[in-house]
C-alpha cells in the first residue's frame, strides 16, 4: 500500500505544478488563427479492368494455321511460315498474361496464315494434279503390261492407293479440305507402288511378247512369206530386233511400238501369202469366171497392201491384206459351189444320155454304181462340201459316160446282129424263092 501511494504521488505532482502555473500566469490576448484554404478531396486510385483472354482470336489463328498447313504452306514459303508461326507463338506465350498483346499477335498470325493459304493453294493443287497424273500414267503402264494378271496382289495394293486418292480428292473438292493432304499422300503412294509393279511386270510381259512375236513369225514362215517376199520379211525382222533391244533397255512404250510394228508386218506378210495362195488355187482351177468382181477386187487390194507395207503404213497394209484374203476366199467359195453345180449338171446330163440308151437295163450294175456315186455327190453338195461334191460328180459323170458308151456299143452290136439276121432272113427268103422258081419251072 505504501508503494502504491508513492506511485500516485509521483504521477499527481506534475499535474499539480501545471495547474499552479496556469493559475499564477495571466492569459495572453487571443490572436486570430489563420485558416488554410480548403483542398478538393483526392479520389481513391481506380482498380484496372482486366482484359479477357482472346479466345476467338486464338481460334481464328489456329484455323488459319491449320488451313495453311493443309496446302503445305511451310514447304512452299518456309520464311513466311516461320514469321507467321512466330506471331502465333507470341500469342500463345502472352495468353492470359498480356491478353491485349496476345490478341494482337494472334490476329497478325491469322492474317499471315490466311495469306499463305491463298498463295499455297494453287501450288498445292498443281502438286496434287501432278501426283495424280503420275499415278494415272503408272497405272496405265501397269495395265498395258497386263500387271493385274501377272502380279495380281501387287496390282490390288497399288490400285487401292489410287482409288483412295481419287475418293479423297472428291471429298476435298466437295468442301472437306482436310482430305487434301491424304489425297496427295495416296496418289504419291500409288505412283510409287505402280512403279515397283511395272519393274516386276516388265520382264514377264517382255517374255510373253517375245514368245508371241516368235509364233507370229513362225506362222508367216509356214505359209512361205519369207520366200515369197524376202526383202519385206527382212524389214519385219529388223523391227523385231529393234523391239527386243528397246525392251532390254526398259524403254517400254518405244519397245511396244516397235513390237507392234514387227508383229503387224509379219501378219501382213502371212495374210498376203495366204491371199496369194488362194489366188493361185483359183487360177489353177480356172474358177475366177464364177466371181470376177471379188477376184478383181481382191487382186487390187493385195497390190495396195504391199504398197502400203513398203511405205511404212502398216495398219493400212494389214487392212488391205485382210480384205484381199477375204475376197479371194469368197471368190474361191463361190467358184467351188458353182463349179460343183456345173459338174452335177454334167453328171446328170450323162446319166440321162445313158438311160436313153437303156444303159440301166443293158449295163445295169455299172449304171447303178454310177447312180450311187451321183447320189453321194448330191449329199455332199447339200452339206456344202463343194470340192468333195465336184470330185464325186466328176467320177459319176465319167462312169455314166462309160456306161453310155458300153450301152451304145451293145446297142450297136445288137443292131448289127439284128441287121445281119435280117440280111440272112432276106437271103434265105430269096433262096427260097429261087428254089420255088426252079421247082415250078421243072414242073412245067
């Protein structure tokens, strides 16, 4: 308690002294207090409004970038792509950090990528068209080489790429732009696959063409084309040798043209030789009179065929040679028919002549044999076996003539015998009359 009282006394003393001083000192006169001018209130600092993330600008940039990529813009314009991509990367980096800067970068990227799309599209379409053309060319070559038969599995693989490229191109042209890169890739894959297929099919095709050419040449030799027209045959052999050399060098189309030329030349010469052979047959049998129009036309076409051949117009030569052979065959066929018909008429005339002489009675066995041959000839004629019929008619004609002659000889012999008998009868009758006269005279 004593300590507490002391503490209070300590605190109270200054207050007492202050009060005492105030009471002992008279107050000074009051001076006016200067007033400060009123200051306008200061506004509190505003909180900045946040800029929203430029999502639509980002989406537009991404779309423009994707479209430019569809048309391979980076490969066509590498530097411009790099610049546009840098703007895009800046937009990405500033996104949700400095959205105003991000928007600016994205918009710049979208604009740049859009310009790249416009510039790249025609170049891409040109590249796509070339890829398609290459694939189509390879496909045609493979087809011409009969690859679908020679190497069927490889053909299916290559053709699947090609058909896929065509379908994807149609989709892209219909508005599905995302199909463009796949279309290009498919056509390029098809082109490579067909190229590999051609390398496989070429030797197979070459062997088949070589074998075919040898057969066609042998056929021409078999009808004497090499002997009938040796110089022209040598030209065909030269073309054949050229084709083989070109095939060995894998110059496919040139080789194919040379092969076709050689093949057609052999065929022309073989056809011409056959036509000439038919003409010779017609001339030997003197059948041209039965169809002079076709015979004359065929002879003319054969001459034309050889002129075309010499001028290198092999296709025209082949057409003319084939027409010549056709017309000669028509002339020969008509000649055979009409000749057989004439032989039949001649045989019938001989038969009638023999019958008129009663050969069917006088020489019955021989007449019947000749009649049988003629009946066989009639059957052959109806069956259009005109050469057989003509020979049979000729045989029948000869036999009827022989029968007729035999019958005629027998008839002549019989007539002589009758005449001799009549003569004897007449002589006997005369002798009898003479005898009667003698008898009568002696009686008188």
